């Protein structure tokens, strides 16, 4: 039996080691994600569009795209009803999400810098001004409530898993390996969001 203390989970390397081991995310899963790049990378624009269309369905998520985005200087929507995939501000935001999804099938999961990046993605959405990302340095914090983050990760997982299952060029064993890897990395990303939102018991 391994001894894991709550204090050890405050350290990112220790936490990553624990959550990876718990969910059995290993080099085979990383290899499956990398092998899926030729099949999943071309789907990134479709995935990104589907995500934003889903976010536009609900006022509580759509309203956050009306104010001017940090770093964007063009035309802004006047209301949530103006939002569409071709609006300049939405195109600006879509580029960031596209880069993130593409990274999931290209990153070196043996490198702690990969996990530092995924951790900063989580921290960035909590509203802190110092997220660790250079492009957000000295810019107002970005706050997205955790309920929307968790739901969106589940939605992205559904899209990616469906795409893998329906792909004609992948055999059954490859589909299974990729689906397991996608599921695991999204749950690991979910934890690296949750650690910045959920307070330890003694702080709650």
C-alpha cells in the first residue's frame, strides 16, 4: 500500500504522479494519443465549432462571450443574440481552443512541462490575474465557474469518442486504445481544473 498524504497533493509533480497512477495513464495511453493525431487533428475545427455552438445554446454560458476579450481589439457583439461562429471575436477565441485540443494529441506526457501547461489551463479559468501564461500577464483574470468547465470537458469527450468510434480507418483494438486514452486525459485535465476550484476541507 502506497502512502499518499493530502499535503503531497499540493505539489504538482506529486499530484500528477498520483492521479496518473490512480487512473492508469501510462506510456501506452500517450502513444495512443500520438498515434491518433492523423485522425483527430483534422477534426479540431469541427470540435471547436461544436463546442461554441453548445455554449451559445444557454444564456449562462453565451453571455460570457459578449464583453471584449482580453487581447482582442476588433468588433464586439452587442448581445448574446449576435453570437455566431463567424463573429470576429469568436474566431479570435476559437484559435485558443483549437490550439489546446491539438496539443492533447501531440504533447510529451513524460515531460512535467506538459502537466504544468495543463495545470495552468485550469488555474487560468479561476479568475486569478497570475495564471502563469505569458499571454495573460498583467491582464484581468478570466473566471469560468467550475460547473461549466466540467460539463464542457464531458461534451468534448463525447465528440472525440464518437469521432473515433465512427472512423472507418481504425480497427477495433486501436479504437479502444484511443478512446481509453482520450477518456483518461480529459479526467486528468478535470482534476487539474478542480484543484484550483475545490478548497481543502480545512479551508472550506
